[in-house]
């Protein structure tokens, strides 16, 4: 086997090795498919009055601020070399 062919084969194997791995199949509960669930949730959200949506938007905003604060503190600790 010529050396260049062997190198190409090894390189191809290395690059494509992740494509060969398959996700472990997990048995579903069978009650509702993910696509159906997401459609139901989307429909309910669209039908929700804006006054009720605002509550969830405020909760999401507060959680985003908390997350950003935690990330900033973590970056500060990492830049100082602490865990």
C-alpha cells in the first residue's frame, strides 16, 4: 500500500470517526411525540393573552439577568485563576 494512500485513509478515518458513532436509542414513553408536544405548546402560547404572556416574559427576563450575573462572576473567578 503506497504511503500517501495509507495516510489519506488514516486521515479520513480520524475526520469521520464521529459520524460512525450512533446515539443510544432510548425507548420513549409513547404518550406523546416531541413534535406533537411542541405544536401543542406553541398553539397554547399563541392563544395566551398578552397580559398573561407578560408574566412569563418578566420571569424569563429575571432568570436571564441571574444567569448573566452568574456567568460574569464565573468569568471573573476564572480570570483570577480560582475555581
